[in-house]
C-alpha cells in the first residue's frame, strides 16, 4: 500500500466549495435563485438603530445645557457647555453608522423558488432557512427612498428568538417574532418577486410543497436557524 493511501480522509461533502454566496450549500435540483442582495446600511442605521432619534436627543441635551448662558449673552460659556455633549453625540452617531454599515455588509438575503435564506450576523454569522411551507404570509412596507421592509409571518409552531433575528426582525413583534428583509433597495420590485414566488409555490400539489431538504436522506423537521 502506498504512503499516500494511508492518509486519513476528511470526508468533505461534494458540494463543500460549490455553495453560491450567501447560501449554506449548493441548491438542490429544481431550485434556483430569483433574487439576491443585501440591505442598505443607512436604512438599518436610521430605522433599526434610530440614528435620527439619537441625534435629536444629543442635540436637545446640548441645547438644554447651553440655553441659560446663551440667553444671558455668555456665548463662550454656552459653547463650552454644549461642546462635550455634542462631541459624545457625534461619537455615538459615528458608532451607529458603522454598525449599520457592518450589518448591511455582512448580510445576504436570498429568494429562491422554494424558500427565503437570510445570512446575518456580524461577529457570529447565522443562516436562517425559511422554506415557503413555513411562511404563512408576507407583507411590504415601502419607504420614501424606494427601499422596503419585507416581514415574513411564520406558521404557528415555528419560532425564532427575536434577539437572534434583530435587526432583521419586524419591530415590536416579540411574542411572535417575524423575520424581515430590512431596508431592501428597489423594494417594490423585490416584493413582487417574493409575492410571485409564494403564489407559485402555493399552487403546487401538496406533496411538493413541503420544506426543502438539502441532503437526500431522511431528516427531522427543518430547523429555521443554523449557525455557520
């Protein structure tokens, strides 16, 4: 026996290096990508991290500190009192903007003809697999800049922890969290793609409409979230 034949095999799956970006594995036969993209960083910063409200808060604190001496004509003292608060506020806004950019940069949303896949997480990436069989309904909230939030209401009995989803979760739905494709550019077009995919899936025969299993072997009910 040759020396090379004695080396242990690492048993890598055949598709270990074939997975499209944003997906945990290669797509099975019959499934294809309809849309793939990432959220807008400013959309996350303004609507999920509330950048505008934080800026107004610090501006109000600075004005509160500087107003009495300013009314008395002591402008230098007013500026001195307001400067530390404005400095801290600028730092907070810069940090929130960075977090929004990082969150958008590390997120990948994918819509196929069978499911929605959300790869999220800055420090601890997580892949959220949502077969259409688990999606009860989808909604669309359009914003003035053309972006949109697309929350997905899951069927009863399927739940993902709100903290695992945030900021990719519908606000204030803590008891029954709803995964949400947040701050999607060109949101109307993406919403139409998702609507058509869900409608086509529901028109399939019942035996074809079950959750997708990536490996051709018996498996338990699909898990919504898998760490990667």
